[in-house]
C-alpha cells in the first residue's frame, strides 16, 4: 500500500475500528487516492451532438417529471426508457404519446438498464432510480460510450466516488450529477455576485436539506417503491443527502477549482421520531412490522467542512422532524452576505440587510445570462419552480454545442462523498475525517465554470401538446 494512502487510512481510522469499518477499503479507494489522473475532466468539452438521444432509467416520480421537461427541449429525442415496473413504463410512454412525440424503446427487469446502456441509439443515460443504482448505471453507461447524468447523490461510498472519477477520465465521457439546486434563481444570483467580488473573499457558507418527509413519504406505503427511502435511513448515521445544500455553496467557494474540501467533523442527534412512529404503526398494521425495532438515522445531522484555504462550510440534514423546509443557502464574505432561508431572500453589503428596492437593484445587475435567457420559460415549464428545467436545458445546450458542463465528475464525487464521510465521523464521536482530493491536485489549476452563454444558448424550446 502506498505510504500516503496508508497515512490517509490511519488518519481516517484514528485508532477506531468503527471508522475503519465504516469506510470502504477495496481496489478503487486504494488505487485512486494517489494515482496520477489520466485525463482532467474539468473543462472537458465532448464532441458536439446536434441531437441528444436520451435513455432514461427509472420512470417513477422523478423520472416522469424529467421526461416531461426534456420533451420541451429542441434537439432532444427520448429514444429509450427503462423501469423494473412495466406499469411505470406505460405511464411514461403515455406522456410522450400525448405530446405527439415518437415512442421510445422500452426495457424492463432488474437489469434492463444494461441493455439500454449497450444500445446504439442512446447518447446520454439519464438516471432517476433509487440511490444504490446511481453509480452502477452511470459507470456502465460511460463504459459503453454514453454520457451519464444522475440524480443525487451520485454515489454512496468513497469507492463509488473514485469509480465514477476513474471511469469518466478513462472513457472521456461526461458524468454530471443532476444537482438542480445549483440552478435555482437566488442561488444563481448569489453565485454571479460572488464571481464579481460583491461579497469579497467568501470565508464561510451554509447549506441544508431540512424537509419533513416523515408522514407523507418515509412512513407512507406508496411514498417510495419498496420503501427504499426509509430503508436508506435504517442503520445509517450522518448526512444522507448533502448535495442540495452543499452544491450551490461549493460553487460559490470554487471547490475543486481553486480550493478543495480538506477535512470534516460531523455530529447527529439521536432519532426521536422514526423509530417511535414505526413502532406505533406496526402495532396496527403488519406491513410495518419489518421496520419496527430497528435503528434509524438521527433526526438532525450537522457537518462542518474545512477547506484547504482555511474556509468553512456547514451542512445540515433533517428529513424526519416537523420543521419548515429549508436549504439555508448562506454565503458570507469579507464584504457582505446573502441568505435565502427563512425567507425572504436577503443580501447585505454591510451590517444590515438591503431594503427591497436595493435588492431589486442586485437582481437587475447580477441576474446571470442563463436566467435572462431561459428563466421565464423555465418557470412556465416547471420543475421545482423552474430550476429543474434550467438544469436540463443547460445540460442539453452544452452537449449540443460541445461545451464543458457546469458540474463535472469531481463535483459529483466530492459533494457525494460527504454522505459516507459524515457517517464515519458521526458514529465515532465526531472524529475528524479527511476528504479525498478527487482531482488529485488539479484543483489548483482548474478554473470555475463559465456562467456566460458564450458558444451556446442556441437550443430552443419547442411547443408540444399538453
């Protein structure tokens, strides 16, 4: 084992068998930590695709929403759909049929996605499955010459993070995590303001996913197929879903492009809601008996990350407490700050939040080109207020014009890695955990992604039958 890798594991373990067992310890984690990157995917531009042929895997709630959004974008052809449930495929085909669009080929079964990835009529595999399939499908797609775009998180383990990185570099296929919150309107505004130095040197940022999923989703028999989301909360700790809050602030802080995550500490409360609720449900409904008596993730997790340049990020996760929705989105610098939750959206360039007319001036001056170009259309198409459509449109426009993507495989890996790393810290009394450098030093030269529409912005939005 290379000395640096051995030191990395020693620092991670800190003498604890609990942490050593919590982190993966096989070929990818061993080989990739110190390996020389064969090709830097940051700033990579793939050959242009005049038509982007999409194969979508997972046609449940997120999948059907994606199908609807993608159907509006010029230069897109949905050529293949895959789901292990045939009824889901029928519903998805009906969406396209109602819009007068060609019927895609369909695949089903537990591993029908392999045949979809192997097909010759797909350029981009769009993954909207449960989490455990995100990496296997993305890797298989890239190995078969397809770009991959995956719902969040892109990976569940450090090994999977390295596998995504290695495969993208070797195949020179894009791997983008579909972090839609990076395309919300205020997040884009604050990112553009940060790029223009309005907040000075950003020294701290906060993000979160605080969303009460208990009654309507986690404890709902039909909330998620096979109760997979509840199962993800079983026997785990840490931040299971970090990227919605983390992605936008990581971009503001130029993570992987001038700075990088260095180490973290993480702490979770006990679980005060899920186990008692399931015990009560099981007493009256045999369906819930397999879920009673189990250990569930603590309600609130708080993870603090320090960067190589000495800056900090705080990320929280709570999906089982009755609190109002929040992603926090706080950006704090030497000249000012911005915050979104709780509303209203606020900006300060001093000791006080701006008055509404001053805030309007910031929107007038710093709304980025992508929002001016496609924002109103996105609001009409929908998808979390339009941010989902901005994300999809931007992905397709980049592929059609041969432009680098806003999020690359290093972002997918580093943002997703907080999931297993926070667990490793939380289960061992909040010990410090090193965050791998998935760029292998390239972060020092990598440049922030281009927020302009230079070379792009040519993809139209077509009218389709509702």
